[in-house]
C-alpha cells in the first residue's frame, strides 16, 4: 500500500513539475512541445521543428511551412469564405534561422524568392540559379472598407493602425512610413532597409503576413482576434492586397505575364502603329496637294507672262 501511495505521489510531483514548465505561445498557435525556460516560452514550430521564441513574431517562412502541414493533415480550421492562393501558398524551404532560402522548388519546378518569400522570377527547372536572397524593403498594404455613408476620421484611422502595428506586431514606429486614407481605400506603407534593421527588430515581411492573416480571420496568434474599431465603430474590410518592392527589380519575362495583360499591351502597340501610319499617310497627301498647288500657280504665271 505504501508503495502504491509513493508511486502516486511521484506521478503527481512529475505532473506538477511539467505543468510549471509548460507554457502557451501567445504569438503563434501553430507550435508544439512548448516549455518555459528562464521565463521565456520556447516551442517547436509545426512542420519544421525549428525552436521559436514566443516572445516575438515567428518568421513568415516557418509560418507558411506550418500552415501547409496543417492543410495536408486537415487539422487547421479554415474560415468559412477561405480560398487558396495557388501561387502565394507553398511548402517553403527555410534556413535554420527561419528566413527563406533564395531558391524554392516544387518537385522539378523552381523559382527565386525575396525575403518575404514571394516569387520574383519565372518558374524554371531545377538548374535555376538564385545567387542571393533579395531583400524586400518596402511593403504596401492596401485595404478597402465596406460601403458607408460617412468617411472615417483620418486622424483616428491613422492612430489605430499605427498603434496596432507597433503594439500587436512589435514593429518599431520608424518603419511605419505612412497611413493614407482615400475613401474607401486605406494604404499602409512599411519601409525597412537592411542597413536600418537591427538584430532585435521584427521584419516587415513577418508583420505584413501576421496582419494579413488577422484581417482574413485566420489569426496566427493564440486566442487573440484583431478587432478593427475606429472611433468605437467596427470597421468591415472587404478586400486586402499586399504589394512588395525589392531592393533589386524582379526578373520576369513576357511569357510570365497574364493573357489579359498581354492582350492590353498588344492593343496599345497596334493603336500606336495605326496612329503612326495615319500620320504618315496624311502628311504624304498634304505634300502632294501642296506640290499640285505650286504647279498650278506656276502655269498661271506662265500664262500671264505670255
């Protein structure tokens, strides 16, 4: 009996010790094996197994890898209106530090990405060379709010988004270049040069990814939903688009353009050529008319002189 009681007591002590050392990763719900070490919560990212610090944002590369793992296993709960961006979501290759590898592949198809993990070249075969991971220094987040009778208060809107990005996503305010409101569009500019970013700063690519997931109702945070409220009024956003500007221009060829864009370019070229042809023909006709007029005048002068 004493032996049984002793074993039970030992199990209780082990459970209590385990509970004391466990923790919740508030800034990333796609983790496992969380433990508390020196007051800091450390967890293993799903999909990669890389240990992440829950006191700051997890890199976009590790988040995408975890999301792909969740999609494959069916564990991740998707929002009601969710749909997949086939070119935006892929299973990335990450460095041990969590950043994207410059070259990404899906089987035998490969492409180069920037520090935001966004494709910046045409898709080619496995022989493709990506010499460096090009930095994304400027991210433009464009949102469109639902129809409303009155415009939002510009100052209140700017204050909300600047404070939210600084506090929720831990981005230094100097990287929030501007917040512009032109009803119904809200545009946020995040700028962060490599020379400005210190080792302790979160990356604007990670901030933009967290923010975009929040707006789409698929927050990465653990049980922490973002409510967009301006002047105590909930703001409904209908559409969010993120644009990326790299330190080196992307390398896309004409074949990578969409058929619609190619059609527009062709129409413009045809219109320009047609305008040039009309101009040339008009000038030729005008020249012939002037020559004929001069010839007639000369004949009249000869007649008068005779």
